[in-house]
């Protein structure tokens, strides 16, 4: 998809379709009024006759509107003006792009980016518009033998801004939106791929390709390397599978030499059967998405590189299957983690924390500015927060605040849960230093408590994306979350340089 920014009058645009908004009830937005004027009241006549109310989600496609140079004019309902916020803005862009893609024109010129959104500037509006447009147009059809082909697909979108001095920030927003969407799409492609194709080795190859494309340093540790390092909790998960585990390290050195890196750690379980603590059959296919943390971290690296962020950034991905093979770990088994702490594995389905804890110990060597791990860690998080907010737990409130703010800005929101010491005792074990589960209550918090035992040496936050990384049911598929949140966090980290 090609994108561009423009400023100018809507009636003078030579385009397959000019898109303008209508508020409810029957109130033309400014660019719509300009067209109405050029068309001697054509639009207001239509509204008066009841062709459109302006309800959110509705559209009306018009041909040969008098006084305009475009082939078509698309009216998009915006809902009530007083209620028009981020969510409504995104819905309007989505409705416009969907309609444009279905109505045969090769290009569209959107005036929706001129709409005022409370507290949001033009860069935000354009950035979001690009991300929403590419979200609507995303397809994963590489494994269908017959592609559903759009007859005349949309090829170009132009976003209009009201003033010439908005052109530069809009161009900036456009560049950022495209870079973030490229990261989102990378995550979706990886996570949507089934586990017989997206293996740990495949993730490692993809990381290598990404490194080649963007100039990252890359290193992939093999089972023998992990054995030497004493990554026994990670290896205890891998030992039930025939797929060799991989431990992937990617480095983007965009910042000053010697500046502490931000480290992202992504859970890379390419399929989670539960192991010997086997999961029930219904929806087990969705456990191919259990590498969404890994995919999001690769997506965030791609976004950061696309924006050329002046920041030192490292991505670390422990990747393995969780299978119940003959050599699999059994409930009650005790292993010594890379940190030296012993872990009693009471439930082999709590495997995410077992691979992450060794990765969190490994990253100490980077002397990180902060560490953020991303994981589809607990079903309990889906119960607590549903599919709207990502769960966030952190060992400092300032890092939690930064991530919450980044989520708001990105419209990829997180919600903080407490990491109080009072929860730690739930992980007590009779036989080892710590158990890998904490009982039936507070599952997301005890999962994070487990990880917190391995993050004493740096500032750390944990994102539980079990509810937000993918959709179930008819719309089953990866959402690309939390790539936008991570990208916005990195953007603000890159800007607060002394
Ligand atoms: N990958 C799952 C978490 C999950 C569940 C993600 C549902 C998305 C949807 C994780 O490895 C897991 O199985 N967690 C267990 C932990 C429990 C045994 C303490 C869970 O949530 O049941
Ligand atoms: Mn599991
Ligand atoms: Zn899992």
C-alpha cells in the first residue's frame, strides 16, 4: 500500500474517492460542508431526505457529485460529535478503508484525518490512521490454495491535513505508523503460522532474516550452549519435544556506545500442549499462538529499526515446544535454574515462566536499562481483563507508568495488577526453593511473582498478553498486540535522551 499526505480542498481532489465525515444527527464535518457548498447543497439535500443519519459505522457512497473532481464521494458516519474520541476515530478510518477496498477505486483521499480528536495532534491521527488501515487490509491467506482476490484492490491512500504547517508532523506520523504496522504484520504472520511450520528453528531463521534486513547483530544458542549455561528450567520444558530448542538474541545498536540497552524478552512456546499436565482438547489449536510474546518482540524490533530509533535495544527469545514426549518433565520434578534457584515443577503447563526465568537470568549480562518480558502467560489474565487490556506487573512504578502511558498513546492498552510481597508465599515449595505454580487464586500475579524472583538486578516489567495477543472464534487470528505499545514505549525512551 502506498501512502501520502496532502493539504487542499476536498472538491478539487482528483481521486477515485474522497472520504468525508458526517456527525449524528445529520451534521456535516467541515470538509463535507466544503463539498456541499461546491455541489450546491447536494449533500445536505441527501441528509434531509434521510439517506444518512451519521450513525457511527454507517457509510454512503455517492457518484458524480456535482462540483467535485473525484469519481466518488464517500460519507462516513461518525456518531455524535461530543462523543468523538480515539475509539470513534479509529472506527471511522476502518469503515472508510473497508468500503474503499470493496468499491473498485484504486485510491482514496481521506479527510477524516482532519477531524479533531481531544488531546491528540495531527501526528497521532495520521499514525493511527495508517495502523488502522493496514489492520483492515491484513490477510493471512498464504496457506489457502485459492486466494480470495479483491477485483480491483485499493493501492493508494492519501491523508489530508487542514494546514500546511501540519504537513511535517503528519509525514512523521505516517513514517511511524508504517514502521509500527510493519512490525504488527510481522508478528501476525509469525503467530498465525501453525506450529508444524513455525517451529523454534523457524523463529531463529526469521530472526536471522530480520537481522540481515535491518543490520541487527544476531546469535542463536543451541541446546548444547544452553546446557553449558545451566539453563535447566528452559531445557526441562524442551525435553518432552523432538523439536530442538533455540535461544535467540538480536541487537539493534541505534544508541550511543556504552548506553544501557532496553531488553525485550518474548515467550516463544511454538506449541503448548501443557506437557504431562496435558491441556483439554477444545481450542487446543490456539496454543500455536503461545509464541506471541516472541513474535511481538520481533515485531517491536522491526518497528524500532523502521523508525531508526536512536536507542540500544536487545531482544531475547527462548523458543521451544511444550510436549508430553517420553522424556518429558513430570509433575514434582525438581530442576536447578540458571540462577541457581531450584524449582519444583508441580504443573508442566506452567511452562512459560520456566523458559522466561532462565532468559531473565541470561540478560543480566547486558546490564540493562530495563527489561520487559512479553508472554501469553496465564489463562487467569483472560479471566481478569478479558480481551481488552494487557496485564502489566512491574518492580518499579515508574516503569509501569511509562508502559501504561505508551499503551494509551498507542491505543494498545495495559492495566496494572499488584506485585505485592504478600503474594510471594503462594509459591512456597516443600522440596525446592520455589514452586512453579501458586494455587487457584491470583494466577496472573503468582505467575509474575515467579518471574520476579529472577529480576532482582534490574528494573523490570511483565506484560501478560494471554487475552490480547490473538482472537478466538470466527475472527481467529493474531492481533499484533502489544507491538504498538512496545513501539510507543521505545519511541518515548528514544526521545528522553540527555
Ligand atoms: N499458554 C498458557 C496460558 C494461556 C492460557 C494463554 C489460555 C492463552 C489462553 C500457559 O502456559 C498456561 O498453560 N498457564 C497455566 C498456568 C497454570 C498451570 C498455573 C494456566 O493459565 O492455566
Ligand atoms: Mn502452559
Ligand atoms: Zn504456555
